[in-house]
């Protein structure tokens, strides 16, 4: 895949105290293989799906060994420092950076006003995902799960040039962020079905050829099924928390059910 378009998801990674355990788990569930660790970058290790860059895993940073594992989605930017300033101006927080990562690019780690953490990536030699959308093991989709949908719908378009659309169905508080007419990110309002201790977060979806088989492999390896499997017009999907506490979703885009929902531009 070519350099990711500006303001769109371009990469995902996660830190794990048990790096070898994470590699074994995701290798089994998503079919990933792994490159050599990079000691000069904290043993950052790239995951591959069918030989193409799909994501990365890394041990925790020194001093943060007890922190929870979580997947982080990165959004492409031509100027990570400038995007970081937009984050602050819009009421978010810059948690790390801008930080030059060798010749690969520049990163910023940020949080929206509700606490959902995401990354900003200014590519140099590392231009992000190589997998094609919908390819097994590759990135497919992401959603911001938030306790404050109105704040998220104000924040993200202030930082990125997003147009906000909403479902016509008022029973589901779901928004979509578009760039030049293409939906690149979802936003889900968190209802009472989420425990109060669960804060806002970004859910990353990876494609699998069989959702039920992926769930069976994951739970067989000690993961916890959070939701699904469920059929939708977009595919059959499920949300899973891996054995080290990182939550992600799997989706089979070839198995669909129902009509695509109607949407409207949010006002």
C-alpha cells in the first residue's frame, strides 16, 4: 500500500510485558509472523500478514512495566508537531512527543478530551500499513468509544479535516468521520452496558477469514470474549480482550447480513 492519505489511520501497535506471549497469541489468532526485534528502538517488532506490514508489538517502556496493554491507532499527518498543537487547542492532551523515531518518522501520542488515546504519525521511511483493506490479518477499521460523543465530535474535526455523519437510526449513538467523502473512522457512544470503570478508548479491527474460528482460537488461548460474534452489513465481528488485557476486534468482511444503514451529515 502507498503512503497513507493524510488524516487517515496509518498504523497500529501495542506494548506487552510478555512480548513472546503476545507474538504467539497474535500469530495464532491473526496468522501474523514477526520480524527481528529492533534493540535500538526498545525491541520494537513488526508483525506481518502474508509478508506485508500489518502492525507492531513492543515491550513496555522502562518504568511503565506495570501499565496495561492496549492497542494504539495512529493517524497520518504531514506535520506531527503542528497536529499536536491542534490537539492542545481543541482541548485534548499531548502525552508524548513530538518524537523523532530514527529515519522512520515522527510520532505524537495524544488523548482526546474524554481520555481516548491515539497516535499521530508523520511518515519518513516507514509509511505505515502495507496490507490491503480487507486482507486477512490486516487492519480493517477503528472506532473511538467515548463517554462524551459531543466532545469527540467537536474535537476530532477540529484537529483533522473531518466531516461528521450520524446514523439516521436514533437508537444507536454512532458517528462517522469522513475525509473527502470517504469514511475513515467511527465514533461509538458508550452506554450503560459498559462498566463505569472502563474509560474512553480506540477499538482497532483486524480482518480474519472466519470470525468464529478466530474467536475460538483466542478464547482457547485465554482471551476473553467481550462482544459477538455478530453479523452486520459490514461483516461478522467480535470484540476480544487478549490474555494481557489489550482489547481489539476481529471482522470477517466476506460474511455480511442486512442493509447498509442510512446516514446524514451531523449539524
